[in-house]
């Protein structure tokens, strides 16, 4: 897809997102823990519980070294057009679901499987770090002006015990439930 924007000089800037469909690869990391659980249930080999840890702490850094820095970033003038494209927004919203699935699956897996101590540690570090990406997604969705994206942002960050943009209500228009007394009076109640 080609995006257009205008720079400060009034010139039209065009940008083609050559990696548009590669963004679908963002679903792979959250699926890695589920693959690990499934393999353990099939093989009963505790070594497969190391897969999320190895994926996030060894494979991803190695791929970073091999591929290097991505210099194919969109110009600032077309970012607004890209943000308006529902494709990227849908990907971000769908991504919010996976950490919740992983969270519930990890609890169920821990509660029903007899694992060596190192498996528990490796799974907590690997799955926790993979699911930490939801905080980034939640933060970005929290910047969006509509309620649905704010809801998705809160769902993404609440799993980690955080609340997206805790002072957001103070800057909302009055029709969205802003407290007319302000934050100080509300906190002193």
C-alpha cells in the first residue's frame, strides 16, 4: 500500500510499506509459549519448556545481529496516513488477546504439570518477557482518541498490574466523564 503526506515545504511525500505483510509475524512470539506447552504435553521432555526463554533471549538477539538495524522506516509525513489505515490497528488489537491466553495457559500449565525447578524459572522469564510486549501495544493504543482503543490499551496493560494512562480522565472532554472538581479534589476524597 502506498501512503502519502505533505512536508513543511508543501511537497507530496509518498511511501510504500514494503514490509506491510511482515507485520503478521508479530503473532509468532506470543504463540511460542503455547507451542512449548503443547510439545511438553506430547513428549513430557522438560527441555521443551526452555523454548520461550531461548526464543526471546537467544534467537531474537541473534536475528538482530544478523539482520542489523532496520533503516526502512516511514517518513514522519506519512505516519498519520499509516495510523489511519485499519490494517495496523487491527493487528495491534488482535495482539492484545495473546498475552491473556498465555497468562491463563501458563497458570494452568504450572498448576497441572510436574516440572523441574529450572523449567519454572525459564518459563517465567521467557513467557513474561514475551508477554511484556503487550505493555508497549497497550501504551500505544492508549494514545488513540477513541474509547475502543483506550479499552484495548487498558486490557493490554492491566494484565501486568498497570493501568494505561491513569490521569487520562483529567484531559478528557466533559462528555467522557471528566471530574469537574479536578484531580486534587478527587484524590482528597
